[in-house]
C-alpha cells in the first residue's frame, strides 16, 4: 500500500476531490437505482452498486495510468488519436442505435465486454488536447485565419458536426470550450467572432434542413425545440414532467434533507441515477449537501487554475484548462437543469452519476491534469517571458 501511494504524483488536492466525489457517489447511485429495479424492473440495487463500483475502479485505474505519462507526450498522442476519433464518430453516427423509436446515434456497442461506448466523450478530451497543442505551437507566430483553417478549425468543425445530429448539448459544450481555450491561448478575437457567426448560420441551416427532411435525423431537432419551448413556457405540460419532479425533490429536501436513501421522487423521476441525480442528492441531503457538492466542483476549478498557472510549458497550461474546464462546466449545467435554470440537456454529473463512458472520460481528463501538475516529470523547456497580448499568460503572471 505504501508503494502504491509513493507512486501517486501530481496535485494531491485534485486526487482528494476525485476520491471524495467517487466515494460519495455510491450513496445517491445506490438510492436512485431503486427506480430502475422496482419501477422499471431491471436488475437489483446491489447489482447496480457493484457495476458502479467496477466502473469507478476502472476509472481511477485510468487516472493512475494517465497521470504517470509525462504531459508533453500528449501532444503526439493527440495527433494520432484525432483521426481515429473522427473515424469512430463517423461509425457511431452511421450505425448508431434507436431507443424508443427515436434516433440515438451516440453509442457504439463493444460486444467483448458487453457495454456501450459514447464516442463523443472521448472526442471532447482528445479535441481539447489537440487544440492546446496547436495553440502552443503557434504562440510565437503570427496567427491568421487562413493558416489555421486546416490544422485547427477543420478538425474542430468535423468533430462538432459529427456529434451535433445526435447530441446537440455535447456538441455545444465542446464548441464553447474550444472557443474559450482559443481565447485563453491568444487566438485573435476578430477571427473568433467570425467563427461564431459562421457557426450560428451553419446551425440554422442544419435545423432548416432537418425540418425540411424529417426522416434525415428522426426526432432530434424536434426534441431540441420542445425542450427550449418547455423551458421558456411557465405552464405545466406533460413534456416537462422530468423537471417538475426534480423541482419537487429539491423543494421537499429542505435544509438538511430527508436522509440517505429516503428520497421519494427517485421512484417517479426518470434518469434519477444519471441526468437528474443532483435533485435526488438535494432531496436526501438538503441544501447543505447540494451546496457542499457545488463547493467541491468550485474547489476543483480552483485547483485546475493553480495547476495551469504552475505548469512550466504553455501546452501544459492550455491542456490542463482545456480538459479541466469542461468537467466543471458540465457539472454546473447538470445542477442548473435540476433547478430549472437551464433547459434539459442530458448531461451527467461528473464522477457522481452512474454511467461508464462519461465517468471514464472524466477520469481521463483528470489524469491529464494530474500529469501536468506532476513536477517530477520531465518537461521540454520552461515557459518563456510573458506575452502581454495573451490573456492566459497575463492571468498566469498575475496569479
């Protein structure tokens, strides 16, 4: 055991946060899984608990393995992985699956281990590292839109375009994080505004095409529109059943909650162990538990910024922020959906919700951050003088 802890490197606070969130997740997942057992009639609560334990065990194995890799190796790995990810996305979109008669081309099945793999989660991590590599490479060069189209924006647009038809929220988060990382990496604002404008027009064209040809992407665009309409409409409808049940769970939780495993709404709330697990947590642990969980994600954000600031290379700074910020952003979106501050998106709560691919890719991202924070790992070269035109370096200098 001592030898194991001696081999754990990197930021100890991030290790502690990940471990605490992982351990805590057993309580709400075990409680919420009763919905699948007694209402839906699938499996047993103990079976779901064991499955969650195995997924988390493998996830922390990913963290341990990845954090031992020197961070600068991820530059080359992202170049190799990016084409493979695009091929996986094409394959996923082409074969996909159908759930309840609706298009759900998000997963590919892995027959050997009997699980489904959501390729968009892997694509998000690989793409952020790839963008960080490009931005660090052109740091001392004059950046023009024409020169950056092929090496930067073509992979970004292909990735987002392949995810968009089946998963709008994930595509939107990935694209937003890429824009934020480009801003922090010193990419000219005038080009970023142009990219945003072109993206809005492309999205409008996609929606119009999907509406004109209903069989092209069955039910997806209609689902996006209905979710936004339900969010904007204050009247209760059958379509917003999920959010209404989530609000009931939160309202009845009170200050300290009903206690572990005593949630009532878990028996009525769909996706209570994944998309809406935060509502179950607040019902069982109250506002105290809800704010405590939010505090840990905010503390994780703080440590990610500290790790980025302490990195000896620009790539390390950008890579840590690129894979770390989406974790916190996704957590905040999940919480915002539960309290009806955001339309329903289907985003899980990182390290808490049940689910394999999402947890594993979160662990992969945490492993990359820990690799960057590992001061004992060999780095290519120290950072050069601060570039006052680069927001990331100005922020790092101030911190």
